[in-house]
């Protein structure tokens, strides 16, 4: 049988920022709540496009689509600012930190280009509109939003990062078979310097 990979396209974060997010956010008391699953520090990333289960044999097509996508796009600066949750505060599924508005536009346009080039290569994926965000924690059944969402949202909303550069995108394979999600980088493409 053909081997399938669960693929997504993302921008990675600088290691100093990951260290700071781990220290100031992921390990904060507001995140240690029943039913809340903070993203492991090494998995933090900005998702650009979710492809999903795909035959491994499609990787060369994905590689050339990404090559075309980054061809005309320059690296850009991003700041993480503020926080929120999807889909709403009463019944949150995902808590996130946001992206400054200028970088949100640049990320949106990068995500659109990636999605279009992949589509031209016959690679589909998540059809939902792109909403730039950094996922910080996922919510399980035992989470008590009435009790715990407020302080967590306040914590996330107070976060501000120094500007950092997005200068490459990656295609990762996500392995959900080991209890915890394990991501492996399978393609890397640099934006124009
Ligand atoms: P888990 O699903 O076990 O909580 P995870 O979400 O980290 O772990 P994946 O579900 O493989 O791992 O997701 C990998 C990336 O793709 C994450 O950024 C996730 O938010 C995003 N993603 C997953 N499914 C979808 C989807 N249906 N639409 C859009 N993005 C998705
Ligand atoms: Mg998931």
C-alpha cells in the first residue's frame, strides 16, 4: 500500500522566541488547567496551509510547487501581539497569540500563493479562509471555560514579541500515532533575502 503523510506548510519561529514563549506562556499557571493541552515548545509554528493525508510520492510535486511559490516573495518581519481563541470565548477549542496587522497581510498573501501553487499541482487541502495565528493550546472536554478562559485570554493578550524575520517556509509531516504529535520537516524553502 502507498505510504501516506499528514502534511502541512508552516513558517518556523526563531529559537529565542520559542524559549521565551515556553518560559512566559506555555509553562505559566494560566496554561496548567484541566482539559487544556499546551502545544509542546518544539512544535510551535505558524501554519500557512494544511494539506492533510497525501501519498509520499507527491513530495516532488509539492517541492516544485513551493519552489514556485517562494520565487517572488521576499522575507518579512513579524511581531506576535495579543491573543484570543477560536471559535468563541464561551466554548473555545484553540487558544492563540496573534500577529501584527502588517505581517498578517504578508502571511495571508504568502499562504494564498502557497495554496494556489499547490492547487495547480493537484494538491488540495483545508478550504477554510486563512486566519494568521500562533496556536498555543488546544482544548479538551474537561476544560472549564467559565472558570479558566478569562485569565488565560488576559495572559495571551498581554504578550508582545520583538520583531523577527520570516525567511523560510517548511513542509512538515505530522505523526499522530505516538500519543503526542511529532512533526518532521520534509521540505524547506527560503524566501528571497
Ligand atoms: P493534535 O491534532 O493531536 O492536537 P496537532 O494539531 O499539533 O496535534 P495536526 O492535527 O497534524 O497536529 O496538525 C498539524 C498542523 O496543521 C497544526 O498547525 C494544525 O493546527 C493544522 N491543522 C490540522 N488540521 C487542520 C485542518 N483541518 N484545517 C486547518 N489546519 C489544520
Ligand atoms: Mg490537530
